[in-house]
């Protein structure tokens, strides 16, 4: 099975393309080591307990004392005792836990962000029925990943043994004195030794998880590799999609131009450059505060606007600076700004005089 996986990877000789990486990230598949996050969070918990554990132990001790005192007071006093001591004690325990929990959460978030960056996807939480497929489960059981996970588990157990041995060697001198020590001293010594063992274990787990992080990056990169046929298929799909988008945009431009040309016969005047620019204006003094640009274009489009205007007897007036200014400053279906209104009004007045109308 491992040989088959290596053979499958060997066939995929090409590095993953940016599109393949983006698709994998969109699906929630990223290079991430869960061991790195958990081990550093565990280390943060140990350090947090070392820094704030005294406050937590004191709060828990006081809470237990108050709880035990319920058995030696009358039933009528228990309600008052709970309100005055038990509930505040629970709040104190929560406040003592807060910095420890906050430290663990902060480290977990930072480590995850360091590994994958900002990522939010619903694909990773969608049910995957292949995970409950017996055949897929058997395949995963004998895969290269399963072997790596087994090696990591053995390594972790070995490191726990090393941590225990190192802690015992480090603290064995204290055991001779504990036989004659008081109970609080013995408890404090055992807590210190337990903290030392946990700290050693956390540091070793973190070292292993760093190696696992680089392995996961390498394995993820290998899993995204592509065959030459995959690369050619992706390029063909992208070219096809690009051509489709170009065709859609071109159709949109054609339809927009057709709608624009349908408004030219309704225009009051066409202002031209005379060959490069053409702008069609519509003005209704009863409903409009200013003339409106209903069509405009350059070169071939300008020529087509003039042809349609001649076919429908729309006046064409040559005014080079005004035509250029209208084309460059006024968008389609927008109204003429105040800075150009005087020049446009003179053109409209001229056209209306030719038609025998008044500009109001």
C-alpha cells in the first residue's frame, strides 16, 4: 500500500499551480499540524499554572473549606452561607482560572494563525461519508500517514519516559529529606515534581510537533502535486472560462450599444468633433433640469451615431471642444454639468431656432 502511494506521487511530477492551491484552501485543506497547536497549548497551560496556579489553588482550597463547613451548620444557616461564601468562592475560582484559560486560547489562536493564516470555510465541517467507509478506513489504516502517526506515538511515549527519568534524577536528592518533612512540605514537593515532569514533557512534545509541522507541510505539498495531464487540463479549462467571460462581456457591450443606438432617433441634437467624437443630447424642458447624454462614441461608434441621426433627421452640430468635453466628462445617461450647460444651451437654442421651437 505504501509502495502504491509512492508510485502515485511519482506520477505527479509537477508542482501545484496557484489555482490548485487556492481551490484546496477554499475547501479547507491546508498544511497544518494539529500536534503543534496542541503541544504549544499544553506548554502554555503548564506555564500558566506555574504563574497563576497559586491563586487558583488558594481559591479552590477556600471553596472546599466553605463547602465542608456546610455539614457543621444548621439547615437555616446553609442558604445564607451559600450566598455569602460558596457563590463568591465559585466566582473567585473562575477569576483565578481566567488568565490560564485565556493564555491557552491565545496561544492556540496564534499558532493556528501562524500555520494557515486567516481562513474561514464551511467545507471542512461538512459531513464526509468516505470517513465511515470500511474500505477507505482499511486503506487509511495501512497508509503512509498511519505509519507516521504510529512512529509519532511511539516517540511521544518514549519522551514521556525520558521526562519521568529526567525529573526523578533531578529531584532524587529531595526524597531523603521528605521522610522527615511535614505534610504541607511533602505535598508542595510532589506538586513541584509533577510540574517539572509536565514541563519536560511539554517541551519535548513541542520539539516533536515542530518536526511534525515541517512533515505536514511537505506531505501537503506532495498531495497537491499534479501530473502533466492535470496541468494541461487546468490550463484548457482556464482558457475556456476566459474565452467564455470575454464572449459574455462582448455580448454585453453589443447589447448596451444597441440600446444606446435606439435612443439616438429620440435625441434633440448630435454634437460632433466632427469625425472622432459624437454625443447625442436629449432635453425636455418640462421634465428635465438639464440636457441628458443618451448616446456617445468615438471613431466607428461616432460614425454609426451620425448615420442613425441622418436617417431620422436628427440635427448634427459641429463643435469640437464641446463634443470632446461632453464625451470625456459626462457618462452615458447622465445630465450635463453646470460648467457645460451654457455651451450646450447655445447649441440647443440654435437647433430649436432651426425647428421653430423655443428653448424654455
